[in-house]
């Protein structure tokens, strides 16, 4: 039972970034869509504005609305800039599908991670570079905003959905899945779930000083674990996502209800 005090009054604008399997927010009452261009290029797609309950929400499909953009080609800078600086989001919730490493992180588990290990490479990871721009160092000791994390956990409790509080997100390059030996290495490093989009998304949000938290849907056991010991069942992943993302939508709905 969560015992923290709830003084959440909602955001003027809440952003939701949808990952694999979440290309639209079914409970969003859409009011308009906007195509924008940022100083860092084009985001993954048009911004969809609307309301969930009393909360103003802007939604963006991370991989594009036809799921055509692989994780290493996502324009994370354009996405975060569009949501925070152009749409005016004051909080960002990332929804992402992941593989489970930890023994109790089986398919269908929902996790609100609290730490990240970054294994990605070659991605544009800062807004502060080029043309004589001064280097900016951010404090990334706690990569996710704890206040927003706690509100997600409280919303899940009220929705009757189980969210696990805490987990280490291992961000890999993709788009291929990992080998069993790589998963063993990630586990030795402390990784508990594996995803491909957690970085530099989280650090860019921190550079923009916008609260950012993630809800991770464990879509499958990571390679070498559980029923993924020898191969990954992609059909099974789709089945898990269909059910689990409905649960995530209910959590977001209850979070937004607090704005009323």
C-alpha cells in the first residue's frame, strides 16, 4: 500500500510518448493534430492533442504512426523539443515495451523503472552542441522524476493495476534483439529489463527540465530466459501487448482523473 501524500493537481499539458504497440491513445478525446518542425528536424509524427478526463494531453507515437522508425533512427531531440517547447508539456510519460531479465519480471508485468544503464551509441544525446554552444552537464543520478513516478504508482493503485516500483532499464541499440550471452552480461551489470528507446529520451527530458517517467510493459522474457530460452515468440509478444497496453491506458486515465 502506497502511503505518500497525493497533492497532484495535474499539468497544464501532459505528454504521452507511445512505444511499440501504442501508436494511439484510445482514451484520448482528440481535439486537433499538428505537424511541427523543430530546430532539430522533424519529430516522429504529428502531435495529437486532446483530453483524458480533465487533463490536457499531447500524444506522440515514438516509432511513427505506422511503426516505421527503428529505435536507433528515432529523432529523440525533435520529439522532446516538440513536446516540451512547442506543445508546452510540463510532464512526460514514456510507454515502452521491454524484455524481462529479473526472475519476477515475466511477460505482462508493468514496471516503473528508477534507473538506467545506457548501452546505445551514435545517437544525438544533447541539445547543447555545435556552433559554439556551451557544453551543459546535467545531474543524472536519478534519471526518472520521482514525483511523477509516485503519481503513476498511485494511479495504478486506484485503477487496481499492479505496477512494480523500481527496476534498472538497460538501453540497447537495437533494432535486433539481444543474444542470450548479451542478456547474461546485462544481468551481471545490474540490468533488470531491456529496451531500445530509453536513452537518450530520458536525458534529453532532463536537459529541458521537464519531469519524465516511464511505464515499461514486459512483452517477453529476454533471450535465454523462461520461454525465450532458445527463441523469441513474436506472436506471443503481440498477444501480451494487446492486453497489457489496455492496463497502461487505465493507469494513465486514473492519473489524468486527478486533474479534475
